[in-house]
C-alpha cells in the first residue's frame, strides 16, 4: 500500500520533471524555429487558430447570451439590471474568455496535435526524420507549440468580444436594458488591467494546452491504442492544469 | 502553392480578427479616464477623515472632472489625512478659498472630491493648500447617530 503510493508519487514527480525539461527544450528551440521556419509556424497558427474560430465564436455568442439572461434575472431582484453589462464584461474578459477558450482549444486543437504527432510516431515518421538528420523536435513539435501559444490569446480575445456581443443581444435587444447603461457601466468598472489579466491568462493557458498536447503526442505509446489514450489524456490533463493555474493566477492578480 | 495561399489568407484573417478583438476589448470595454491633461498643477488639502477615497479618484467642480487625486497620506503630527491632487492647468482660475468635500457618486458609488467655488480674487496654484475641507460622510457613523437619536426620543416618551 505504502509502496504503491511511493511508486505513484515517484512516477508523478519523474513525469513532471521530464515535462519541465521538455518545455525548456522547446523554449530553447523557439526563437530559431520562429525566425528560420516561419512558414511552418504560420501553418500551425492556421491549424490551431483559424480552424478553431467557428467553435470559439459560436460558443462565445451563446456563453455571452447565457450571461445576459442569468445576469438580468438575478440582478433585477436588486433593481440593478443595468449592471448586466458590467457583470458580463467582468466574467468574460477575466475568467470565461480565457478558461473556456482553453478548454475548447484542448478539445479542438490539442487532440488534433496529440493524435497527429502520436500517429507520426506510430508510423515511424519521426524515426525516419531522425535517420535523415532532421530533428523531429524542431521540425514537428516546436512549430505546433508556437502556433498554439500564438493562437490562444487571439482566440480568447475573439471569444470575449463575441461573448459581449451575445450579452448585448440578449440584454439590450431582447430584455430592453438601456444600451448606454449597459456599455457605460462596463467601461466605468473595467480597467485596462483587467483586460491585461485576461490576455496574460490566455497566454499561460496557451503554453499549458500546447505543451500538454505535444508532450502527450510525442510520448505516446506507438500503437493505435496508445495514440487514443494520449489524445484522451491531453484533454483531461489540460483541463485540470488550466483550472488549477487559473485559480493561482487569479489569486496572484487579486493580491497585486 | 494554392494550398499555401489558403493557409496564409486564413492565418492573416484570423490574426487580424484576433488582434481586432483584443483592440476592441482594450478600447471599448474599459473606461479609461475622462481626465487626461498633460499640463497640471498640484494642490493639497487636509481632511479629518477621507472615508474610502482612493488615489486616482476624480476631482470634480460643478460635476465636471477637472483633476485627479494622486496621493493620500496620513500626517502623524497633525493626525489628519493629506490628500494631494492634480488639476488641469486649463482651470487656473479657481478661487483660493474654495471648499473641498469628499462626496459619494450615488448612494453606494465610489468617492470623489467635489470643489465648491469660493469668492477670493487669489487663485489656486502649484503647491497651494485648500483650507476649507469637509470630511467624508461615513455611513456607519450616520447610522450610529440615527440609532442614538431614535433611542433618545423613545426614552422621552
């Protein structure tokens, strides 16, 4: 029993350490790949970002709409339904924008990355590259990592902006909240600091989600089952890591 | 080649959309300040109690924001609060005997400094001090007074 615990704990610490080393390895190659293999990075920004736009925008619209409905319903008990703009703005810009984008990103782009790299490994493409003296880390892994890190803040911005549009549609158009009160109260309460917090969060989540995806893919057991398991683990681990780090970042920003 | 074109076009559109969204968030959802003067002068005022006044709170005259609170300090000798504020250089004809009071925007809103014009011919300038001040109204004290008064009138009956 105690021995099992020890083995599990040791396995966890070892994996965590290996992942950290992997991250530094990626970061070490990042500047060179970014400048020398820019076309690869562009392709990955397209894969991770542009192709995720539809799911991000549709989700953002409806999340914003729900915030409008729930905010209005609860705030009107205090005769404060004008504050629905402030409510939706804070929720979207600081929390829901970065977090939901990261979770959707893990589902849409993270799984694609993990299974793609995993299948490359299973079909010996990575070994073939090594045989040709091409480093698979710089050729395959790093561009995908950078692409994800670049795409995430942009996606989160789109999510928040579309979400505000959704809240506006529900709050102002449907529930007749005054349009001036909706936007002006939001503008009075939100500060640039809050938007920066949201962008910072989505940047960190972009690092986490991309790292988990390429890590799981690169270390997948090279079988059909192993790739499938790696894909599942990508989503699970990303979700947990994103939510935990979200708590820590929020706590840090509230203190500072 | 055709494939690359599509990817580049898509990436470009995506990047523009994303940057546009971030720009929208920074400029449209945040209020910024309705006060941004480049030329300012600094004045001081002493208050018995500043309530929950914070640095960066607006300084308003006749309801128009003309300045901002830059610093609030406690003076250990005089045992009162020293509020430093900057006022837009464009408004350099505010009488020196003007009255500064700490007001609240709305019933539960944030606090700001309201200036009430005096009648002097001498105007406020860099480094001058507003002598007539009125402290913040602390809601708890008001409630306390009200309760004491209510209790007093009960016992008289």
